[in-house]
C-alpha cells in the first residue's frame, strides 16, 4: 500500500509534464547540424554552408533554416559528450537511461522509470516509442530503450506508422490497437507543415500522444542502422551508406521541417511550457573526414537542441574549439541531459540509480541551469 501511495503521489506531482526525445539515430555530425565551423579548413568544415539564425552569433548548418528562425526559443547544446566506448549501443544506453550496462544488469529507460513511478495518464500509456525500437546497430547489445531491470511490465508501447499500438507492447489482443488516427488522413495544411515524410509523421504523432496524456515519447528517426541512410555518415558502402550530402538533401531538411512544426504545434496547443523536447543523437562525428569523405564516430563533443519544458531559449550551452573537435567551455555529459529530462517530469534523477525507484520522487526537485 505504501508503494502504491508513493506512485499516486508521483502522478499528482508530475502534473501535465511530458518529454519528447527525438533521437537522431546513428550519431549526427556537429559540423553539419548545430555547430558549423565556416572558418575551418575545407577538409574540416565539410560540404555544407553555415547560415545565420534569428539569434545574432548563433549559426546552424544550411540544412536547418526553419529551426534557425526559431532559435530564440531553442537551447543549442554544443558540448554534449561521454567517455564510454564509441559505439552506438553505449551511446544509446547513456542517452536513454543515463547509465551503462553493468555486470549484466540492464538500466531502465527514462520512459520505463516514468511508467513505474507515474503510471498511465488519461488512459494512455506512460511511454511510447515511434515507430519501433532500435535494431541493427552493429554490436547487437542493449540500446537503453527498454524496461531493463524493472521487468517487461514497464516496457514501452510501440506505435507504428498507422497510429496503432503493437500487440507485442503489452496489449491483450493479437491485433494492433489504434491509439491515433493516421497521419495520411489529416488535413493537407497539417501534412504540409510537418512534411509528408517519416520524420514529419512521427513528430506529429508525438504531439498528439503528449496531448492525449503520454508522459514520455521516444521518436527514433532512423530505427535501423545497418544498410540504411541514417545520421551515421561513414559513407562506407552498403552497410553504412549515409553521407554528409544526405544531411543537406534529405535527413536535414526533413528533420528541420518536422521539428519546427512540432515546436509550433506545442505552442499552439498550450503544451509548450509543460513539454521538454530534446533532439540529439548518441554521439557526434569526427571533424577529420575518412578516406570516403564521411565522418566516423566521435564522443568527445557533439550537438543537439532542446526547447519547451521551462527552458530558456536563445542560449548556447557549451563551446567547442575551431574544429568542433574538443570542448573548450562547459562540458555537458549526456547523463546530465538525461537528469534534466527526469527533472522535467519531477522525478528525482537519483531514480536512475535507486534500487527502490518509488522512493526517489521529490516534490521540490531543483530545476537545473539548462532549463532555468
């Protein structure tokens, strides 16, 4: 009874708070996204131009003009980092749980902890993953997107392209259960605003899920890496075909349109201040291009965006050197970003490490500088 009372208290304290994590699976290049270096040598700065944004002194890659226009309401994260192995699995573990697998114990995702501590809201699941959990990452180990040690009872609900929850996500039926209308049935103006792409559909779904009561939505922009064009821009043939030109031609413009529309949607529906949106990947890319003209994995620094949820817009968190190779001011370990997401939900970040998660709820969780 005491444990259930703690969970009910947590629900009341969390209120309408939600988190949308837009994962740029594969690891986005800082130079081709939100930390361009126009004065670096050509072999470092790459093929994309830097463009001005609405905030003087803040430049983005040319692939993100719509987000640039909204820079006054964004926090630009330029000093994300971690010291674990430079592979997708460890980066995704840290991004989604704040921890690494230790001695065979799988840490639960933020969404799983929210499910355990806060429970459903408005008859909607606490944690939804779009459009599927991550796979084909190379090593094939845990990517931090499950319930881990909490057990399958707290696993995420997976919602597919048609807006239906997979029966594998804990439903009692063999058939998928509709949670959302199909994006394709929405008015043309809505589809045009988000873009009629996978990125656009998923960001629209994320907004509708939060509006319906979901606490944590994970958007996997590229859920399968092997053999697909993703942010993993090695340019190394059939297994890793993504290139820096894909950032300019497809990935960047599609994400730019979708996330800008998500920003505007949350503002229009009154959800902006209560919903923290984080958009980043599991690591960055090496400023020194490989023999194919691509960029390999780099954990020393990378970039992302955050907005809503009480965040102060128009700020830049951290600074890198002239090549975006190392951090020169205010490192932001990825674990600290996860702690910020916890705090947004009014869950004490100690829950990342607590044996008894229900006891780590705090009514007055301090707000970190990042979202102050």
